[in-house]
């Protein structure tokens, strides 16, 4: 019985790691996303029954695929130890809500939208991007706080100086911050904000250019640098886990050097012990 279970577990593991199987799963996820988009068109009402059948088929496929992945693990605990497996489990089980119930049809459609996110769990590169973004948030928060301080200072200055230019833009500090946000996004900032202000204050360009330099160049690049730094560290961790890449090679070299140093220490200790042993006639 144990050998039979091990055999089937190995087969499911082989199927799960098969590239063709992964490609089929990704294709079905894309089809599921296209189905959701198709339902937003009025013309799709005449194919509603076929879309319903296709949705049931996709749901069954995802359920079978999840069961295969669970069977490929040695035990269920190992499966639920991985965060992405828990994510997929929640998405698939939520998709089991039927769409023919009028009270639950909206909820069922909303939950099916999140099936598109399974692309993240299936594609390693997307997982790397998402994990790096999430881990970057704490460090990016300090940059965002510094940006808010600069926004607040410039908004206060702008509301004091440019108050008489346009009440809708500089009437108070809240409106001034919204105006500066428009400037930071470069959305018609010159024609709507800069030039009207320069008609009253010709040197106002200094105020706007320094603000743009701080926010659009310095802080934005700081954000990008944080994300890139975290992505590099996450990529190194993935290489270490897979045993590939420069990080894995460096770790292997360190282990070899450590082993050689240990052997040299043992040889030195043996030679020292032999030298200290008194000779007998």
C-alpha cells in the first residue's frame, strides 16, 4: 500500500512539474480571464449558456489541477506550508460558488475575477515581482513619508504666496497639495498651473522646478532603487534554493573553503600532537 502511494505520488509530482502541464494551466487561466471580459459585452448574452458551460469546465479543471498538486505532496501539511498554495486553494474553492443563484451571482462573478491572479502563482517571474513589491513597502513607506513632508511644505508655501492667483488651486493647503499632485504627475501642469501663476509671479518657475526635481527625480528614483534592491536579494534567494546562479556558486565556494579550513585545522592539530609526543627508544 505504501509503495503504491509512493508511486502515485511520484507520478503526480512528475505531472505537476511538467512544462506542458504548466503551459496548459496558464492557457486555461487566460481563457478564464477572457470569459470574464466577454460577459461585459451585450452581444455575449446570446452565448450565455455556452459561457456557463465553459465556466463549469474551467472550474472543474482548476479543481482537478489543485487536487493533482495536493496529491503530489508527501502530505497535506507540506502543501499548505507554501503561501502560494494557500492562495491558489482559496481562489479555486471560492470559484465553486454557483453562478445560477441570483442572490450569489454577483459575488460569484467577482470571485472569478481573481482567478486571473493565479498567473502570478504559476509564473516565477511574476512571483518575484510581486514578492519584491510587497517586501519593498515598509522601506518605501519612509520615502513616502518624506515625500508627504515635502508636499506639505511646498503646499503651505504655495497657499501663502499664490493664494490670490487662483482660489481653486491655492485656496488652502489641501487644494494646494492636490495642485502639486497634478504638477508631480505632469498632467497639464504647465498650461493649467505654471503659466497662469507666472503671469502674477514671473519667478514662480523656481518654486515648481525645485518641487519637480525633488519629487519626480530624487524620490521616484529612490522608490525604484528600493524595489530593484529587494528584487536582487529575492533573486539571490531563489538561486540559492534552486542551486543555480552566482549566489549558489558563491555559497558552494564558501562551503568548500570552510571544509578545507576544517581539514587544515585537523591536520595541524594532528601534527602538533605528534610533535609534542615524546619519543621512546
